[in-house]
C-alpha cells in the first residue's frame, strides 16, 4: 500500500488503526520482557501446561471419558493467543515500515 495514495480521511483512519497496533505491540513487548510474565504465561502456561494437555490426548482415560474435545479447545485457544500476539507485532511492524517508506 502506498500511503501517498490515501485521502486525508483514509489516512486518519489508517493512523488511528495503526496507533492501536503500535501501542499493543509495545505492551506485548513489555510483557515479554517481564520476568513474572515469562515465568507464568510463556513458560508455565504456553509451554508446560500446553505440553501436559497435549500429552493427555493419547491417554486411555481421556479417550474413554470423551474429554479430548475439551483438551483440544484448550490447545486451540492457546494457539490463538500466540497467533494474536504475533499478528499484533506484525501489523505494528508493517505500519512502521510503511511510514518509513513515505
């Protein structure tokens, strides 16, 4: 997208949307650099908990009790969180690149 081709109204909307993503990306970066966030969320939840849930999928008890769908939903939700954080950072980076090109 060439920012020079945007109308003033379109540019205002573009800037407002991208301010959101820039601020969110900065907040995510601060979280990722926070020792407690790393320990609780990145290592505890997104790594250890997800691995334990994944391991449960193959157990006879889980198969027998029919709880695999619930575990799968947990894994999907976790994947969505990771994906969303990456998307926010990518949008912010794309905006910064676009602004530099102008």
